[in-house]
């Protein structure tokens, strides 16, 4: 094969593209069903114990005389005994009402409740009890909130009246967190986000700033800069490990640690400290082992920086990809919320209403979950193929001072016109390995308390095998996409031809690629390390946030995703450049008849 960017191309892997369209037709069916049968507004807006959604007009429910009320002006959910909430059947058993405003001052008597209702128009007793009867009705103590009513503040996202006194807030947060801990992972993550949303926003901006600084550093990389980055990383790892151990001993010896959520924080701090220490030791060992190969890696990234300098729009690819992923994830979460609230209203004793999930929803949720993995991987593959196509057109250009016009747009047009099927097939193979790994992880967590150490071993082996296979497949797929961008062949043909080229040059490429990938990983760890350090300091100074384990995990995950999104440009460019280099070395000999396409620095 000549191995030159093909001018005349044909559509590749069209059957896989058709399969993807059929799969998305199924997703649209699930979406339509979720919209028709679900009621995501119940979760977002909140609802009372009688089936009324707060902040809107409601239809009556048969057997519930207090349902079907107009709650347009009553936007907040108020629990009658917010200081002593109890859970029952994965829900809060306390009676809840829709109110127009939350009491900002403590109410000590029924007269205070009556005065608050008259002055603010917000009735805190059950709807069928008239305001004038608050102090006269003998059943008022049962139909009104438990006294004293603590001062509360409306939560801006989910419209709940959250008590502000420390004792009630601790109990309120503890019950809510224990409730969502018994539910699915989505609700647990949501509770963590709500617990420390302001701090998480600030730390996300910090992660974005760190990622941008690292990208600029790699754009103008040098040997001194690499050593500086490694020194800062070593300092950060040692410092974060020390801070984690200090926080663990500080929390463990704190006599005020009584709530289960606080004890859980201590356990997770111990886990964080052990993980951070092990990671520090491993990375320091690898840094010492690979320190002599840093010079060749610096030269590689200098050439990558030159190519990105010729195609500056490559740096914007992670931004577009991130925006598209965010829009898809918002759509996915909205459909998931609708599926999770697709239930039939059932009346219980006392005229209260409960919602029971419809049959068959679990299968739709799993289908929806596979759609999340497959579509997200497809979007990321499209970015990889776009970058690979732009790098290929720039590499196989004899006149280096005059790069091809609009290489990014040309690569995108080739992708969407000819090679979407190849992107679908590559993302499907990743999904086939990733979904079983996630399922096995959930099974392992569900059974780890019941199974013995011997029975856990097969689960761990399967998880390790799936992870290794997925990692190897991701690496090989990148070369497949580069081969497709060059020759315009389908996935299997590109995999075969790229494998032959890499096999002939494996030793030389591995000596450059492995230290390069390790340096990129160090840069990602650098961003995560200092972002997590900022999170530790922020959450430690706000200990009233009882459950900050999940927010800290999410911040670390977000920092890694953000750094990976930005640095993926250098990673994909380097991998595509190395394959082009191997092809160039195999098909040319540097003579006048067959000159090399590569820059002389890479020789």
C-alpha cells in the first residue's frame, strides 16, 4: 500500500452506522415513553404527602381528598417534623406540605404559627385546617408541625425548606443522606452535589485554570519545564498525602464526631490517605526509572507543539467535544429523571399518596445506560478521528511552511461524509468491554459484605481483565483511526494494516510512546492533585457540610476529566504522529526519489 491520504474515498462500516441509527431510534422510544409516563418535575420541584407537585396546578388523585390543589404560589416543600425525620421504604415518612415561604425565625407556639400564616400567607399546618382554628382545634398539635419550628431557608435547586439550626440541620442532612445511600448511585451523587455545590463550583473553576496552565506548558515545553512540572508534582503528592493523614487523625480524635456520615468521612479519609500514599510511591518509582528517557519525550512534544502551532484550532476541539458531551449528558439525565419518576399514584391510609414504579422500567434504564456509554464514546472517537485527520494532512505535506488550508474542517467533513461507521464500530467495541466491567463492579460491591475472600478473587480478576482489555483496545483503536484517516479503509482493514506497521517498528515507538504517555499522565495527576488539595482545605474549613466525601470524589473526577479533555489533543496528536513516522520510515528511505515526510528533528 502507498500509505498516502486518499483523495477518492468510500463510506466505511455502513452497517454499523445503520445499527447505531436503529439503537438511537430505540433511545427515542424510551425518551418518548419517559416524557409521557414520567414526572421529573416531582423530583425537581418537590411534592407533598398528598400527591400535589409544588409550584403548579395539580389533577386530583382518587381517594386523596387533599390532592388536586393549585400550588402555583406554593413552591417549597416543608416537613412537619424536620428535626426528627425518619426513613421508611426508601423514603422520608414525615408529613410534607407545599408552602409559599419557609419560616426564617423560630416559631415556638401555635399562636406563632397562626401569626406567621396571616403575615406571610404561608400555612404550615395541613391544608384542611383553617388558619383561625390553629389555636382552637384540639387536633391542631397533630396537624401542625412539631414545636418549636426551627428557622429554615429555602434550598434554591430542589425547593426544600432546610432547617438552619445546627442540631436540626445535622439530623436533616443525616436522614437525607442515609435515604439516598439506600437508593441508587444517581441519587447519592445528587445529594453530594447539593451538599457542597458552592465549593464544587469554585474548585471546578480551579481545575479548569490548572488544565489551561498545563496545556500552555505543553505547548511551549522544554527540559527545564518538564523537571519543574515533575518537582511540583512530587511536592504536591507528598503534601496531599501528609494533609490526608493529618486530617484523618484530626477527625478520628475529634470528640464531636457522632453522626454516621461523619464516621464515614473518617473511613474515606483513611482510604484516601492510603491510596494517595501508594500512588505517590508508585509514581516516584516510575519517575526514577524513566528519568533518562525524558529528553526524547521532550523532543517529541516539541514537535507536537509545532504541529499544533500550525493547526491552532486543534486546541479548541476539547472545548467543542466537552460542550457536546454536556448537552448529551443533560439530555440523558433529564430522561433518567423522567424514567425514575414514571410511577402510578396509589392512595394509602389517611388520604396520603405514594408513587409506585411501573413494571419494565428497569429494562429501559439499562438500555438508557448503554446509550450513555456508547454515545459518549462515539463523541470522543469523533474528536480523535478529527484530530488524527488534521495531523495526517499536515504530516504528509511536503511544504511544511505552507500547511493545507482548513485541515480541521476538512478532517471533520471527511469524517461525517465517509467514516462515521468506523467511529461507531470503535466506540461499540469499547462499550462491549466497559458495560460488563461496570456491572461486575456493582455486583462486587453488592456482594462484598456477604462473600468470602476466595469468592471475591474471581470478581477482581474479571474486573482487572476487562480493564486491561479496554486499555489495550483504546490504544490500538487510536492507530486504527489514524490508518482510516490516511487510507480511507474500514475498521478491520485499518486495524490489520496499522498492526503490521506497528509490529515492524514496535521497539523504537515504544521507547518514545511510553514515556510520553507517562508524562501526560503525570500532568493529569498534577491537575487532580492540586485541585483535590484545594478541596481538602475548603471542606475542612466547612465541617458543617456533614457529607463531603462524594463532592471531593466528584471534584477529583471532574479535574481528571477536564485535564484529560485538554491534554487529549497532545495525546492523540502524538499517537498519530508516531504512526505516521513509522509509516514514513517503512515506505521511504530518505533518498532523493523517496524523501522522508518527517521533520528532521524527529530523526
